[in-house]
């Protein structure tokens, strides 16, 4: 009889302004600005290679324009060198670094409400032990809240 390879979710790793595992301050990300989260540790090998990620943009400072985007990237690191040379702390970033990062997806504004959540997710394969989310605000208004999470989903053979 053949073995089954199942997906087993583990504890989420959260980047947020407060209450997360790592800092990602999205309380005042101006239009056109980039924010880099604190470098997180995904654990020493052996570890999961696959992760479910989710970005939640939960508020804007004023009414956003439908169709504009917030782009989400991942800056991998070996603990010494980070893709895009983005640094290690929760800080402002630069659009110049974005082409050197792993693009995850764009969150498209769906309504002009300042409090409607924009939520996107996906699955990504990450080889490096360290990394950080990078948020690029391509809207014409300020982001005033949000979070990013990674859930390890290692394969489980039965």
C-alpha cells in the first residue's frame, strides 16, 4: 500500500506592530513607501520548506482608490546577508531593493472604505533560515494597520 503525504500545519509566525513574534509596524506607511519587517528566525534545519503566508491590511488613513495595490515581498537571509540588503530591524525600506526580493503577490484595493480588510495569501517555498516580509504601499493613501504571518506546513508521511 502506498504512503500518504499529508500537509501538517504548525504554529504561525506573526509579524505585527504588537502581539506578534516579530515587529512589523504598519501604523503609518505613507503612499509610495516601503516597510521592512524585523528579521525572523524560521528555525534551524531540519525545518519545513513550505509555508502558507497571509497578509492582512486592516486600515488606511483615508479612502483608498479601488484598483491600487499593496505589494508583498519576502527578503530571505542566511543570518549575515539579506536579499536586497534590507537590514535586520523593523524599519523603512527602499523601492530600489524590491527587484532583489521574492515577490509574493499584490493586494488589490477593492473598496474605498478605510476599514475594510484587504487579505491575500499563498504558499511559498523558503530555503533560508531567516527572512522578513517587505510591504510596498502602491496606493495613494497611508496604510494605518496590518500584519503578516507564515505558517510552516511540513510534509507528513503516513
